[in-house]
C-alpha cells in the first residue's frame, strides 16, 4: 500500500490527480472530509502523533510530502513524528520531498536537511529523497507585476532554475510506485534553464525594475504574511539575486525521472 500525505492542496493534490483511482493507494490529510480523491482518505495529523499508528497500518511505501511552511521546530517535530510512526508501523520505504541542494542558503532549508539526516539514520527504513527546486509558480507569485505593470522584485540580475510543480508531482508518482529502484538515492530536481526577472517581465508584458531587499522586507512585513514568512521570502529573493539558485543547466535528474524534458518555467509563468 502507498500512503500519500499532505493532500490538502499544492503538490499533494497534483500527486493524487496523477494516481487517479489506482488500487493500493490511500491519501492522508488532517481534514479527510475536505479531500476530493478517488482513493480512500485517512486521518493523518503530524501535530497529533497519536493519529499516525492507525493511519500507517498496512502501509509499505510512504510518500512524505513536506509538512508545510512553519518555524523550523514545528516542521521538524512533524517530520520526526511521521518517521518514527513509519518505523513503528513497519513501513518499508519513505519517499520524501525535500529542497534542492542549492537551497542550502535559504532560511527554510534546515528542516529539510534534518529530515534527510533522520531518514539516513533510520535502522529500518529504506528511503529516497526528492530534492525539489523552487516552483515556477512561486517565482510567478514573488515576481508578480504591480498595478502599474512593473515588477520590482529584488532579483537583480539573478536567475532561478524554477520547475513546474506538476513535473515534480509526476516525478514523485513515478518514484513512489516503484521505489525499490530508487533506494538510497537523492535526486536534484531543478529546471534545465534558469530564468530571471527580465524574462518573467517579457512573457507577462510587464516592465522589470528590480528594487532593494529592504523595500521588499518592509512591504512583506506590512502584508498579511506570517512573521516567519518574511525572512523566508526575503532570503529567497537574495539567494536568487546573488546567483545561488541558477542550477547546473541542461538535462538532469528530473528529465530522467520523467522520461521527457521538463516543462519550461516561462510557459508555466505565462499560463500556457
């Protein structure tokens, strides 16, 4: 049996769409009644570890989708509870959606690296780590034009090897359905061609006039963003602007797992 967690939205929902009504698949959610799926849905709440023994019963493969943006201690507690429960339940293989290696400069990398280490140190679990690059959809959000049609995101001349979220979902499905061939592997899943603010502006018919990090921080702090999200977004801007997330370029692990070239990020941003 394959259990997919984190199916309330985002990557998890795209994974479920690709799995369809496949036999032997169950979904896990904090709010099972709200999940529209063609497979059974179980209560999985990492903040309530007592729910996990029943949720993981009979599961052979766990697709552990990172448990949401939060402070490091919260995310680590969630992932730790999930892995411990998997060990106790006799789960054989955990496929974990992590963060690309270039993302070590990002404020939210630590919880991912902790989780990878915890999996490597498990005495019973086989594991595969999918180090997902930043979504093209995220770049579209943080580099969106203002009402005047100007993009002021502080990306400088930097570029991001952004990747379509749907491609990451497809790669996760391909691995989770046949995990044995991926045991002990860590895959770097980033876009093949990095894009910058000027190119984003080009496909959106906007103008690119990058601002400063301080101005972005002030605007975010005045928005409805949670306190912990402000340094996350500003750190993302800085890592892109200073050349840490451009990727190696060319075909890589993502194309190999998909069996085809990844979708270009600019197509996603343009809505094509």
